[in-house]
């Protein structure tokens, strides 16, 4: 990796502002390979050298990635006057500047949200032409009907005339009101509006996967997990719907426990 200035490295990989970084350097709170450094212009290689700030080691990766299990009431934003934001689910010591949710999940929905400061990855995930699949576990007000899958696969027309892209939909075995749906686009309240167009109502909506990465059942509501780069690569390498469905069914009780409600 090319050498970068110490002060820039600290500003990019910690929650601290540039002015905070200058103060921390003056205080001797920054160590490079165990030696206090007060000169922010020092050029370092964070992939090779160990940098600590107030005793916490900086990440060696250029970007950071978290998935959170968003609880009810949180909004996918970096700040909001009325609701708690998903970025607040990451402890302050682990946040970095520019952290934002890559995509939306409504306040009344729960489940998997990706947080990062990697704008390039976010664009690749959200670009309409890529059609990165997103998977949702839903609970219906009335029992699932056999023709729902056919109608979703044909491309539903919503009440306002919007035509949805074909979607995969399948009931959860032995559960008459639960189903798994896979979307390849992200319209406003799309799952709820699709089910309303078929004469039903969504009582619970829990996102369980994006691309080829599923939300681990070990992450409780409000919890988070930092991703390794191999996990990030899986986001852009989706599995067939049948494989994802089987994995969700096998962990169905755990998903209900952790659905964030």
C-alpha cells in the first residue's frame, strides 16, 4: 500500500475529526509501532505498521463494513431528529467518519442493514442494473394463498400503476402465515404494497439477506457484526433462491426470536 499521512489515516479510520486528531497527536495519545508520534505529517503504511489511538488499534483495512440487525423504530440515516439512527448501533469507539447505511429499511421493518463508508461498494449494491437480491421474511395477517408465488413471479402491478419486477415468493413450511420473498429492486414499501395488491396485509417484515450474505441468527436485535472482505465479496455473489430458502427454513425459529421486535 502507498504511504499515507498519519493524520489522514487517523481521520479516515476513527470517529475523530481533523481537529481532534491534532489534539490527540499533541497529547501523545497516538503510537506508531509502540512509539508516541506527535507529527501528523509522518507517512506510514497502516498495512504494515501498528497504529494505536488512546490504546485502540486502528483497522488495517481501507474500508469498514458492518451488518446490523435493525430493531423496530430505527431509521436508515446518519442523523434524525425524531428517531434513533442505525449508525448509533455501532459503538462510538468502532465508528469511522462517513459511516452510512448502504440502502434503506423502513422504520417499521427490522433486520439486516449494511453500514460502510465505502461509496463504491454501496453504488454496486444499489445500482438498478445489478438487481442485487434482497430477502425478507414476512408474517401475513391472513393465510398464504397458493397463487401468490405465480403472481409475484409475473410482476405485480401496484395500486398506483407501478409494475414490479418479477420476484420469488414461497411459504415457510408448516406455517400458514409466514413466507420468504426475494426482490431485485427496492421501491418504497414494496413488499407491503405487493401483498396489499394480492389482498393481504404484512404484519411483520424482517430482512434476512442481501446478495449472497444472510443475517447470522446469532446477531440479536440491535446487535452488529464487522465483516471480513471475504464476506463483503459474498454480497455481490448471490445464491439461487432455493438454496437461500432452505437455509432460512432450517433456522426459522431462530429468525423469529431475533426478528427485532
